[in-house]
C-alpha cells in the first residue's frame, strides 16, 4: 500500500513539474543579446523585471583577465557580483546571481579587464525557472538552516540563490594550473621549480604557494667573487676603496690568458700497413696512391705541428688528436727538433716505383728539386733558430719567422686507424692543444676521414655457354661489375680478373681435345669502362687480339700464384702514375665484360666445374 501511494505521488509531482515548466518557459527568459563586445564596460537595458540571475560567455585575450556583472535597480541602487576569472583564448560561461530578487532590475552592466570579450548575454527570472541551472520550474522552497563550507564558514540557505547554487566562498586550489582568486600565479606541476638567474640579472618563478618569487643572480657588490666577471667583490659599491664599484682592482695588470695556437707544417703523411701491401706503397712507407680520405685498420696518418703559447710553452698541458670530438691519440713533443731544409723532407725510400712508357707515379724529386727562395727572406740563409716556413706561422697579419723555445714547440702526432668496431664511418679529425687553464686551441686544418669503409663488388650477369659447337667461337651475355663500396666513402677500386681450368663433374668420358679438361687458355674477354676498352690494352703480362679480347691469367687468390700487378688488370690503358686509370672504379661506377670461348675440336662433355674470379683492391 505504501509503495502504491509513493508511485502515485511521484507521477503527480512529475505532472505538476511539467505543467510548471511549460507555464514558466516563456516568462523565465527576460532578455538576450548575442552580440560580441570587447569593451571594458558595457550596459544592457532590459525590461524592468525581477531578475534571478544572468549568464554571459566570456573570453580572455590575455592571461589574468577577469569579469563581473552589476545589477542596476529601479530604486537607483545597484549590486556588483564578485569577480570571476576568464580563461585565456577560450569561451567560458559565467553565471551572476542577483541576491535582491524582490527589487526590479532596469539594466545590467558587464565590466572586465582590458583584454576581455563578452557575448551571448541571457537574463532570467526566478532562479528556479531554468532546469539546466538547477531549478525544477517550481516554487523555490529551501530550509532555513545553514550549510557549512569547506573553509569552515557558513552560508544561509534561506534565500533562493543559496538554495539553488549551494554557494560557498570560492576555494582556491594552488596547483590546478588556473589562477584563482588570491593567487599570484599557478603553473600546475611546475610550481616550486626555481629559476636560475644569470650574472647581473633576475628571474621569477611560481612558488608552491602560488606566489611569484624573484631570484637575483650574482652581482657586483654581493660579496661573492665571481671570477668570470669580477676581479674583486668586497660587498659594496664604494668606488674609492680597494675594489671599484665595477668590481675591478684600481691598480692591476691583467695578463691575457693566451689561447694556444696550432699550425700544421708540411709533413703530413699517410702510411701503409703490413696487411696487403699496395701496388706502390709497402709497410711503413708513405701511401702515395691514396688520393681520397679513407683509411683502413692499421694505416696511419702522421702530422708535425708547431704549437705556440705566449703564456709559456710549459703551460701547454697536452696536445692530442681528436676523432669526432673524442681524444684518440696524444702527440709527442719533439724537444730536440730544429728545422733545417734537409729534415723537412719525407722519406720515400722503400716505395716501388712504376714507369710505363715515360709515365711516373708523380712523386716530388727531392734530390734534384731546386727552389729559389724569395729575395730578402730568411729562407735564403736558414738558421737553426728559424721556424719551419712550411708551418706558415702567423698571428693575424704578423708572420712569425724566429723560433722561441720558451713559447714554442714542435709536436709529432700519429693516428693509427683502429678496428671496425671502434672506428667506422665518416669522422672529423683535428689536432688540439690545451693549457693548464683548460683553454683549447685548434689547428685550422680540420680533416674528414672515412675509417674502415665496407667494400663490396656487385656482379650482374652470368658466364654461360650453351650448345657450343666444337671448333667454333661462342660469346656470353654481358656481365656488369660495379664498385658497391659504402656510399660516401670515396673508395677507389683497382680491378683484376683471374680464372681456373674447367672440368666435367660427371663421369661422361669428357675429352677436349686430348684430356678431360677445358683449358683456361680457350677463354678470353672484352671489357669497357667509360672511354676505355681492352682494344686499347697495353698487353702487359697477357695478350689481346685485334677484336680486343684478352687472355685470362691463372689465379685462385689475390697475387696467388703470381703477383697480379701488371698482369691481371681487367683493362690496361692510360698507365700514368703507376695505375691504369682505365682500370679504376669509383663508388657506384661499373665496367662491362663479354666473354668468348674458342671451343677446340674435338671436344665432348659438360664442363661445369671451374671459376672466373673478379677482384677489387682499394687503392
């Protein structure tokens, strides 16, 4: 029985609420204005009415903006609602409640900070009129007790505005990222993170209590000696004591902290290692054929440099080689070194010289070289105390010629290329000198090297001869050989070819022409590389016919069983400087080969066991 009565009462209340809503809908909205204004103060004339509350959309065009609304009564009095904070660059709906609902309102005034925008103003009657604002469309009926707020205060609940909105004094929440009333700032999670002020300046940060804190940097007169900017600091700005008001000593000679100077002399050399000696250079000799900046494990780069420090050469703490900013090798001070023209030469002994038809490897002839020094220079009469002129030692426009052992020293710097695991790829190499104050001077000649580049050949095509008639010549399809070394490394490859005899792997009773072997001498090839081909071949260590087809030399390994140089090159043309330029492939370059088989008669069998090798050696 109780349940039925309760259900009946709920239905009846719902019907009454609907009737009330439809009855008050037209009367609840008193005034509206959807225009947008950017005035700091704007008046709206409304029909004289008993107003419960007003809403307005507000946007701040800057930080720390606010707005409020004033209800102007028919009696000439007015009420201004508490300030509300706007949100930067976002529209926010604000509600302003009229506490004097029994007084007729004739107009309202919106007031805001300078960078504020208003729009969509709506004025309503009794606060219970709008369901979306917490009302139910019925008569306001509230208990007369008081509500306790979070801060311990009480608000009366015996008027419509407190009943509907349950109002309490606004509770500021420091750390929510929004500047509430009573807060100077609020940066959320960044609250309490102190700033660091530079010398002579200041900075501000938001404290954990949402207060703006100013931090002063060190400054002249704070009693703290800042050696970067001050020579003294006695804690005052008096100018007539032993420390001036600019924190300088009144009588002081300040010696320049000289940055060490590093000059490269004319003795930079790259040395070959003992692994796979090259065509010209041998172990421990200058690698004169290396014309691009790449180097392999065990190879060395050697410099002689002149270092100067006007504060004294003994102040130089270290001279070293860096690779990509990391110290890799220390340099050796040459304490007893004195320049003479003879000790400035590079020793090229032990280098294999090749001379084909008047060509040379292009090495400077030190013995027969004659140079005429400039008239009036020290080079005319060199003395042990002169600076090696190849160092070109200068300070701005001043050319230094006399060696001062108190401020100068020669250093020998040797960088040995390490393994692939620790040195690989494009690297910046330079020489630096550092003094006892950690002041660093750098050699101007910065070098870029590619250490331990990956080398590989690309081969496109196969050497096949099908259904060849004995006693005839047959030609293969083209085979393309390419330099597929690591991109950007600049590795030049010297190309070679070798082969073996061929055999029939099956028991077929092969015979060609007198035994079961197809001799390598029956094969020949024709090759092209740019403007060159084997028709221009010099036929060093092999023969080529009128068609340009050259014989193949036997070989199962590089320089095995015979030395490949001047014997196994693919193309022997343009033979200057110890190399056949026609035989060199730069990265990405290719050469094309076609093979010819002169099959003897009689010949029988399928000769499928044998090899033709292509070799590429980094120059």
